[in-house]
C-alpha cells in the first residue's frame, strides 16, 4: 500500500499570497498539487498547466524548478508583485502537515 503525505506552505509576497498543498507518495512523487492564493499571473491558466505538469514527478528542487521555468517560458507567463523564484520557493518549502 502506498503511503501518501500532504505537504503545505504559504508565502506572503510583496503583492500577493501563495498557498500550496501537495500530495506526495512514499517515493517522493507528486501525486497532486493545488496552487491557490491571492496573486496575479497571466495567462491565468498557467497555474493549471503547472499543476498538471508537476503530477507524477519527483518532489526535488531541480526537477520542480526546471518544469515551472519551462512552463513559464513556453506560455510567456508573467507574475505580478512577486518573482518566479519566490513562487518556486513557496512550493519547495512545503512541509508535511501533521
């Protein structure tokens, strides 16, 4: 039986709030991810593309960062009020919910 853990983090940026909830299996694979909060990203559907792109990958900074940066470049995405590094950091600093 595969054990699943829920990870969570939130980050208050200069002009926004990021919340991330990640379901990770015992092999450190992202099974599901939800990115929410009060922030602006254009185009808006980039959030769903990122979430879909991260499902099934190992929860490690190099992999996650690379996928997110690729999606941002491909979709010509823009974050308003924060940096892409802050966005990635919010995801990578998620910790298990006890």
